[in-house]
C-alpha cells in the first residue's frame, strides 16, 4: 500500500551531571565481563565477552527461564508436587539435600534454585518439566539458539563442571535479559535474603534454611538478582541485575579468582552504567501519531496510536537530537479489530536507528451498512462534497 511520511525532530538533553566513574575504572580481574542495559540490549562495557568459559551455577539462569516459561504456558503449576528422583538427589555442590522420593512443590524447588542455587532442585525441576534432565538440556540448547547465544552449549541443568559445558559473558547477558524482561516475577525470589523450605520425607517434616548466594542483594542499592556460581573450573561468576532511575542493568563476571572480586567487579560495572547513562522516554503508548483513511467502515477515518513506548539509551549530560519518521498506510478496509497495525514510527539518533514501534488502530471499527453508506452519500451531496467512491458501496 501507498504510504505517507511525517518527519518529527525532537531534542532531549540528559541533565544529570556525569559522575567521576569512567570507563577506565571498570577494570576487573576476571576472565570475562559484560555490562548490558536490559531494555535496549546495548552493551556498555565488555572484556573477552565472547570467550567460551565454564559458567558454573549461572547456568541456572537458563534453567529458571525454562521453568518460568513452562509456568506461563500452564504446562506446570506452582502447587504441582514433584517427587525427587535418585538422580536429582545425587547432585553434589550447592544443594538443599533433597532425598529420594521426597515430595516438594514446584514453588519450593524453584525458590531453592533462585535463592540457594540448589543443584538437586534444579535437576528435579528439569526432570519434571521435560521428563528427564537430558531432554531438558535439549530444550536449554534450543532456547539458547533462539536467543542468539551463538557460543553456548549446555551439558546439564545445574552448572556442575562438564566437558563442553560452556558459554560466554555476552550470552549470559542475553539469557538474563530474557528472563528479567519476560518474567520479572523471578525477582520475587531473587531479592529474598533469607527463607526456608520444609523437607517432607518418610521421617516427617523438617525446616531447612535458604540463604541468598548473591551478596549484592544486601550490599548494593538497587540490586534485584540474579545468579551466582562457582566451581573449580569456572572459578567465581555472577550475573548481577539492578534497577535505578527506571533503568535495568545486567553485569556479568566470569572467572574471577575469588568471590570478593566477583561482587566488586559487578558493582564497578553497575556504578559505571548508572553514572554515565540514562534512558530517554519517547511518546507513551497510546499517543496519537496521525490518522488513516478507512474504506467501507462505520467511520471514514481513524487515529493511529503508538503501540508501545520507546526508550533510548544515551550518555548523561549530552545533547541528544532524535529524529522520528512516522509511516502510516494510505488506507485500511473495514471491519478492523483494535490493535490492527496501520504503520510504524522509527526513531534515529545520529543516523542510527535506536527504536521503532508499530502504529495501531485503537478501537474496533465495524463495516458500514448500506444505510450508513447511503446516508454518507446524501450528506456529501447536501454539502456539495465529492460523491462516495464506488469501491465503498460495492462488495
């Protein structure tokens, strides 16, 4: 269809002063690191971002993602009961000491994974979601491919060292971004410092305490999650998430020599991001951006509105000139359902695209009846307007 263009030019200045935290201060004694802004996916800092490394329990970000996906698709429910297998109970490393034939809810097993990084709980949930850990790992690798995690291959659901179980700091940021944007309810567990589950075995019930492995939850303002990990091969790792000033950041550290460097490195990157960048909000969802002609409808035209707000990442203190190009279709035929795409708006900065959003019809538009069309033709004749085109009255 033919289109028409409307060019918008808007200026923004991020007024917050730039802090003394500079890129030079983001020097981390680790094998790899990445800082990503979650909404735009922009990389603000990287070091060996694509080097394949063992991720330890940061693997569980993908395990958590598939659990929340299964819940969202109603393939499993929070109150479902999971019977612990011998395989799940045999996991070493970080665990909550589940016993064979013990019964736990999906909620308590997921809580144990997110808060306490429990390997036994992760494998138990993998088996429950997919039937076996092997089948679940197949799903993990498929999801990784779907997310563009080109340098990732998982061998297990919990992150214990295994030959060929590798990913990258960049790929971890990608899967972390996916879960926090698509399933932000993960923060309900990720921000908990202390909690507990109840072991339910043949001997009876016994309380077991959970302590969050992510020290940043209690030591860094704005910290929201997400996952730590450590093994002899991977050393100390973290995917740390935080939110301040309406902006979510993801800081990934792989292969730090000790846990303090892991946490300090994540905080350095987060401090750098919040000191030097901000999100600029463009028009809100629902903002009218023009009109479109409607053929054979109850109305002859309709407003088109932005479907979703676009935010742009920009350096603090820098004058930002955004250009917006609005593209609206020439016409649509009724009937039309609310949400029908009628064009798009594209924002650019210094020649580079920084975001786009569909333009949609905000309300249902019914098809005009013969009486509607005849009444429209009569009114136009009375006011000497052009006669309704023939394509409006023919079927």
